[in-house]
């Protein structure tokens, strides 16, 4: 796939199914991720892969997180939260390990990690897979970070759901870049 075609054609996939990327394809996505711009070469990104066979266990982590936030959550709400882990055959959790005391500002480290996540989504698209980036309350829950083996100070930027796109792309209109662009006149 041509690079510009990849960039201009990528959309979030609202529905994903098996098959998901295999280990070789996923490795290619992760290699694209670590090519992201990284001021100071801090390499702040961390990736936790949740393979298809671990999604049910990850669903328990999500439901437990909801229960911590909302102790009175109904069994149906807990089940819906658990089912989010089944949205796609493969999930990549993208987190930033921010060196807070470093001369490179934290925002630049977070931006580098977000760029790495975007590269994963572009590499997925280039290989014929759909992807969607989700966050939500579990991304900010310290218990979820610990359950995933991340450091307590790491920040989850998102859950990237990867798989085979099913259905059409989201019909959201894409505004022209000129709507967000100005030319500085000095």
C-alpha cells in the first residue's frame, strides 16, 4: 500500500472480528511504533499485547475496574464492561513510561507515545486490518495498570483493538484540513 494511500485511507473500524494479526504482523506493527518521533530518545512507550486467548481474563480486569469505581454497578453493567475485551481478536495496550524529572517535558514523552500508537494503527491498516483506539475509565485506573504489569506511574494512552474490519467505515465526514489551518502573516 502506498504511504499516502495508507495515511489518507485509514479510518477507525467500528466492528472487528477474527482473524486478527498474527505474531509476525503484530511485530511489524510494533516495529512501526518504535519509529515514532522521540525527542531525547527516551523511548517512553510500553506495549502490552492481549492475545485472543487472554481476552476473557482482561474482561475480568475491566469489570473489576468498574466495580471499584461503582460498587453498586449491576451485574448487567459488569457483564457489558467485561464484554469490551471481546471487541477484537487482539488488543494492544499503549502506555507511556514518563520520566517526570527529565529535561524532556512530560507532554513530549506522551506525544511520542501517542505517535507510536498512531503508527500501530497505520501499520495495521497497511496490512489490511482494522483498528480502533479506545480509552475510557479503565485507562486511568491504577488497578488496571498493575493488573497489566505496568509500573504504577505509567500512563495508559489507549487500548488499540485490532482485527478484520466488518461492515463499512464510519460515515463521519472528514473536514478539509484548511478548516484547521492558518498562515501566519508575521
